[in-house]
């Protein structure tokens, strides 16, 4: 009798479990393919036009022709600056355990001190940096560290926490968290401020600033805004509600979409995260040649130096053969005055109709 019951149990339960497993597998494949199809469709629809944006000029080379939109900076100010005006950096401990604050990190901060002049500069992260350049800044009270755990919450899927796709996405989430809480400006350490006053002027007229990247959309290397910005709040919420473990989906596609939905709130700044454009010989024009990349009119320069293969570890590395990258760092290191900005220069991009 016992053998008969066991046999019935085996004949009944095992096929049932196999069916449940098959259903779960098919369901997972379906939802994954659906997500990938949505992402593919989104990418195709938003890459039919250059960057989903139009510039207020027919071409960058001819900056005197403004045929599409009135430039935001021609408008009178409508907001005060966030008070205090914070500049936020984010850094979490890397896998290799390196905690040293590099020379180029130091120059990024000094570019802000000299050309942006925020009320306070803060580094948020889960470790305190080490080395002489960090001590130089902290001894002069130019930067302070605030402890922050790495964000990993990107919402739920089938009652289970979704996994974050890239470590860098934790930093992206942290940037938006601090902007929603404090307002101000966030930047990567390979961003160097040039015309920082321009960012302040934008914040007096728009609730948020994001950075044009390429045809995939915006770049999160430089973001700014008021803490009550709907754009920043919605962008941050996307990492909880519709997070996709694709490098560009939330940081580029979602930001681009929101800047089209909220055009009166967001200023999409050009010539920052694409000057130089992070690809091959265009980076070489900045890091290995001189005079090919015009950087002195930009609000800031997101250099992508980690991709350039050019090491600048001390001030001695600024000597030798001239390049545009070295020239920019020399301006910062020696606190040189910039020439007058080109009055025809424009850096605003608008969502394509």
C-alpha cells in the first residue's frame, strides 16, 4: 500500500512540478524578450534623428544662425540659485581597493574652486580618499567627505529585488539622490569646469541642467538642478520603477525622454559631454594634438580621460609637447584667466519636434 501511494505521488507531483518549471521558464523568456524588444524599439525610434535634438543653429560651425528657438540665456532670470550651492562628487570604493586621490581629481576640484565658485564642495562615498592631493584640499577646507553607502535598490521584479547591472549605475543613482535632497551640481572627476558662471546663469532660468551625449541621448557626467525639479525627481524614480540593466537606458534614454516632456524645465547643454566626443581619433585630437578641439567657451569639459590612454600623474606631465588636454589642465593648475567668451557661442540643444 505504501509503495502504491509513493508511486501515485511521484506520478502526480513530478509532472506538476515540471509543468510549473516549464511555465516559469517560458514566462521569464517572454518577459525578457519583451523588455529587450521595448529597448530595441525605443533605441530605433529615437535614433532616426540626430540625437533626438535640434540645435538652435543650422550647424555648430555657423553659430551665428539661430533659426529654431530663442536661447534660454536671452530670457530674464526667474529663479534664485540653490542655497547653498553645492558641488557634489560621488565615489565608491573600487574593486581594486585603490583609495588614492589622483592629480587629475585634484585639478577637477580646483577647476570648480576657480571657475565655478560653489558655496561648498562635497565628496559622497563609502571611503575617505588618501594621498597628498586629498590632504591639500581638506587642509584648506576646499572639500569635505560625507559618508554614503552604495545604492543598489533598483526596484522589484516578481517580488524579488532586481540586480543592478553596472557598478557605475550606483553612482548615477547617488548623483540624483543628492540633487533631489540638496540641489546643486554633480560631476564626475573627469569633468573640468571652464565657464562655471554659465551653469549658474542657466540655473537662474531652468530647474535642471543635463548634458547632451550622442545619438543614444544624454550623459550623466554633469547634471545640475534645484531640489524641487520634477525632471530630477522623475529621472531618479525611473531607476526604481523602470530600471533596465543596459548601460544607456536610464541615464541616456530616460533623461532624453524627460527633457522632451519637460522642455520648459530642462536645459540640455552641448559642447560639454561630447567635446571631445568619446570615440577613437576624436579623443586623440584632444589628448594628443593641439588646437583641434575648441574648449575655452564650454561650460565644462567631460574629458573621458580614462579612455584616452594618456597619463597625467603629476604637474611634470603637463610639460613637453603641447596638446589641448595639457593646455586646459595648465590653465587650471596655474589658475589662468580665460579669454573673453565668443559672443556667438551657443550651447543649448532642444528636443526634436
